[in-house]
């Protein structure tokens, strides 16, 4: 059973399944987060939706680069969780299957190309304070419980 975080589904609402790949990305003891300005300003684990025909790993590499400008190496699956949400950029309700990977940021190849995103290095403890999504906080706690290895 995949754990669910966040608000429960709204009865009678149609939800589209949306897979996403997100990263717990640590280098030199600091965690790489992205800050998204809109639709609601918030800190997030870098990542996003898996496009049709794309693997989760390919999506993780693409999304991390778009949102932070960094490349990553050695991704390993950490956990999965579900959440139900409204996706204003797509104009639909989604049942998101969030696949979380731990990986090592390797090289900053540029600035974030995703509009409204900025990259931030914080301690894992600070990440727990900043992350808006309870599922992301769960993933960071799980990563810490495994000894914080990437």
C-alpha cells in the first residue's frame, strides 16, 4: 500500500493519475531544493511530472535540471507516496503518484530554465521546515533514517 499525504480526495471529483519523479539531492551535507514562485510560493523537492513515453529516471534528470540547473548522478529509489491536488497549470484535479529518488548533484550546468524557479542549498533539518508538501517531508525523514546516504 502506497501511503497518502495531504488532503483527502473530494467526493464526486474526477482525478487524473499523474506520475512524478522527485529528488532528495544532497551534496556536502546540504540538500538542494527548488523554490517555486507560482501558483503558490513554496519550497519543493526538485522534480515533476513524467511525460508520456518518458521513464521516471529521465523525468527526474530533466526536471532537476529545469528547476535547479544541476545535473545528478547515481539515482536510487527511496519511496513512493500519493497525494490528491488541484493542478492549476493544467486545469485538472490529479491523483499524483510521487516517486522519490535519492541522488547526488554533480555539476551546475546553468541557471534554472523553468520560469519562477530558483535553486537553494539548505541543511536537511532546514529542508524539513521549508518543504510545503508533507509527503516530501516524509521522504526527507526516511532518507535521514537510512543514514542520509546518496
